[in-house]
C-alpha cells in the first residue's frame, strides 16, 4: 500500500515479483553422492591408487559444476542453507580434486589436511542453520563435515586407520545424500511427502502453508530490504 501522506505516488510503489524455481538441493545432494563415492573408491582401495587422477577428474568435471549451480540457484530461491552448504561443498571438492590431480598418486598432504578440517568447521554453519527447517539436509551436511574432518586426519597423519575410517564415513555420506535427493525429488514431483524428510514442526508450513504465510516476510528478505 502507498500512503499519500508520505508524498508517494502509486507509480513509486515497489513491486515484488515471485518466480517459481525448483529446489536445487536434489541435484546438489546427487553431486555429493557421486563425489563421495569416487573418493571412497580410492580410500577403501576399490581401485588402484594409480587411478587417483582419473577419479579427481570425475570430481572436478561432474560434482563441482553441479554443486556450483545448486549454490547459485539456492541464492535465487532465497535458501541460505542450500546456497551456503553447496558453496562450501563445491569449494572443498574443487580444492581436493585439483590437489589429487596435481600430486603423486597415494601421497598425503598436511596442507590439504588442514584445509579439510577447516572446511568441515565451515560446513557446520549451514548444518546448524538447517536444524530449524531441514532436518534431513542438516544430517547430510553434518555427515559431510565429519567426512571432511576424518579425511583431514588421514592427510595429516598418513594413518591407514584414518584412511579406512574416512572411506567408511564417505559411504555413509553417499547413502544419506542419495536418500535425501530421492526424497526431495519425489516430494517435488508428487507435491506430497512420500519418503520422510524429517521436517520439524517449524519447517512444515514451508510446504503446507498458504501463499500469504509464505510471503509474509518477503519485504524483509535480502535483495528487497535496503540493508543486508
């Protein structure tokens, strides 16, 4: 509404246009599924260590671009959890892939270990933020953070025990990511929750509420309000 007492004309009113966008989380989780299993194949010795460069190319060519796209569309959807989480994942996988591609197969790097541990800490920020509305996404991000931390432990110590633990944790991450992607994809395609996404009570109005409830806080969203 435009208040004439403020000296504003109807033409001065700000109009907010809503553009429906698909959730980027399923694609981002599928990229996590693939990247995690590719690195697991090396850590659990499913393939020879000499295949490290090929696996690094797979991470860089497949997983990183998809998670970058998921990050960008997360911002467009005003989903800070999706955008931040996928951005941190994309940056971590990109760094890991480049180091794997440029180093000798089977070699460990303390520098990479420190980066993985720090990235795990950064990933806890969207993990905690997702607890209020996206419990399943929070579980996936928490598992990914644990995976990076354990992988960092292996890079710092070169211990076979840490390597095996990182590989096993990576398999768990891949399983959680695949389930989360499938559940979210079916949820969007059928417009009903077929597979549980463990949404807390605070998150259920996001998919079941009326349009007025959905856009009630829109004027105060980043990109609409004057100050971030």
